[in-house]
C-alpha cells in the first residue's frame, strides 16, 4: 500500500514502507515545458529535507528539485539520461527521479496530501 | 494603483488571440507575449524548421526616418553602408556608442524617395526602442522620425512560408532575400521584408494594428502554419548563430568582437564616420581581445547565459552569453566570448555549470545551416 504526498515546490513522494520515490508533479512538468536534461544525485548521498537533490533542465530554464524529506538516496532513474522527456510524458510513473530512504517518517506529516496539493494548484491557476 | 496600471505589460494587437491559442504569457520588454503555445517550445521549433511558424513581434519598434540625405546622415550613427543601399533593399546594422559598443542592432530598409527627400524604414529591438528613438531625435534633429505605434509586426518563417504567403500576397515569393516590398491585403498596406531571425527563408510583415488579427487568423488556418512563441524564437535564432541584443551583444561588445564585421562595408571600415570607429579600425587591424564563438557541448546538460568558460587548466577565459538545448540538433549549444587564441574551431574548453566542467568545443556558426532564399542564377 503506497501513499503519495506532495511539497509546495511541486515534488511528489510515493511512500512505500521506509522509502519513497520522488519526482515532479504533472503540474510542474507542464509549467517547465519540454525537459531536455535531468541531473540526478549520486546514490549513497544524504539529503536534508528541502535540500537540493536534482536539477531539471527544460528548453526554457534550469529548476532545482528538493528532497521532500531527509534521507539517503538509494536509487536513481537512469532512464532519464537517455530519455528526459519521460518527465513530461509520465511524470508520476516512468518519469520518477530518485528513491530516498526516509530518515524521519515524522517529516511526512508536514507534506500535502492530494486534496491539499490540488487546492494549492487551484490557487495558482 | 496608477503606478500598477502603468507597470502592467502592454498588449499587442494579437493579445486575445495568444490567450485563445493557449499561449503561456510572460512579460518580455514590457509586453505580454507567449513564451509558447499548447504544443510547447520543441514542437514549435521543429515545426518552424519543417513548415512555417507565425511569430508576433509587434513589440519591436518600427519607424520611418526621412528627409534630405537621410541615408548619409544615419550613417553617422551606424557602421552599415546606407549610401550603397538601393531602394527596396534591407541592411542589418547597429547603433554604436563612442566606445564602439553596441547600443542596439536594427534593420534599415531604404524606401523610394519622395519630394521631401530620402526615406528609411527602421525596425529596432523592443527593449531599446525608446532609447533608440530618443537617440535619433537628439543626434539627427533635422530628419523627421515617425514612430509607427499603430502598426503590428508578424514574422512567418520556415520552408513553407513563401508558398503560403504567395496565396495572400501574389508576387511576394519572388522578393529577394533582404529586400522589402509594399503589398495590399483587404485594403490594408503591408510592408513585407524577406528577412527573419530563424535562419530559415521567411518574411517579416509590418501591417496596421487593425489588420493584424484577421491576417494572422487567415495564416493560422493554413495547414502549414502554426503559432510560435518567444521560447522557440530564441532557440531558432541560437541555432542560426544570430545575436540577441542584451545578451550576445551590448554596450561593451563591438561589432567586430561579435563577428558582425560582414555588416560593415569596406568603405565604412576605411572612412569611419560613425561612433566608436577608432575601436573598430583598431580591432580590424588585429587588436581584438575577444571574439564571439559557437560552442557545441559534448554531453546533454545545457550551459546557459553567464556560465564561465575555462581552458584545459581550469583558468576562466570567457563567459557564455546565450545557451540552451538545440531542438534541431538534439543537443545543447551555446555562444560566448573567448580570446582569439581560444576562438579557433575545434578548440576544447569547459563550460562551468553548477561547479562542474562540461566539455565543449568551439565550432563555426550557424549551428544549423541557414536556408535563406537564394534563387538559382538565370
């Protein structure tokens, strides 16, 4: 059973047990436009909550992607190296960025649920 | 409240059309303009190279400069050769400052003279237009400057542009590259230039504001035409190796450093007579300290404006002035300035992005071969 949570910076985290798959939301990819490059973190590095973990480059600009929670990077989506457009085509599926081992499950309570994130987007558009 | 109203971006005659077409509006040079439409920058870029893109460039400044000896007098502000410019022909040039830097770059068309003297049609950059027009009025008070605020400017660019436009403006397809003609559409007078900012064959069309929407609508009904925003306008001009004012050229760069020597004729190089001529003469005689170069990155990560350029020893030797992903090449490209010793093709350098060196090599521009209209010799 997985649960998807969101940040105000438009990252999502799909929590499964003590780890989470992180990417950027469909709204975020739409705002960025065509993604042409993703700089992923190295496996094994630790990130604090809110710390930069990746960079996504669209045809328009470079944007930072932050760790939704603190933890160690345990996997990255190597497919993005050859096919960064997956971020546009399937942001919540094949376009995931990295997997993080959640250091403090308590940090999850500060994230938005789907209803909260939808309300945030509604306020932006 | 008043100040907010004053700061609200201006709207071009096509504003409502951009919204209706799903344009993502941004402020650019004081105007609300679409960075892209629903299909996105990549698709718009590739469509322009394959068929024809329609761009709203109504934010640019348009004016007539007229009076006795207007061409010769304007030569006192630009290094371009206007005396040799025939009626109906267009010259690309720059307003230079006393230090030989570039105040703006512009297109100058010589029109047929009338009883009061010579007539020139100018198109200048949006961000510079107020300063350019003030500069003209201060320096050339004896000439008449008519700013055409009630005219829109559209660009139709791409290999299908000529065939499409010919259906509306018969005869337009044989207009020579860098020449202009007057055409009438539904009673409106259009000034059509065979020029552009994409490296493709195409046209820039000055038309009354009231005609802009119906004319754009007619073109957009064509299967071979789609609207294109500022994002693809920038990636297209970058692939074409064309300078963007305020980025690749500015008040500190000279036309020679910028690789625009081709826009200064032999006579003007020898005679001077424009602001900053001494610097241009010195640089032409071998006194260049930096040159604009094309940079082809080896990897997939783009380097953007401001990135430092380092040599193999890690010494910073220049800076990127434009950079991004080249949709037609499927890889990142950039332009920047380097000392002449590093400006030779195939020189290997590193572009520093987020503290990491990205390998790149100096290449000739354009990155994508241009396809301007060059009819076969009879």
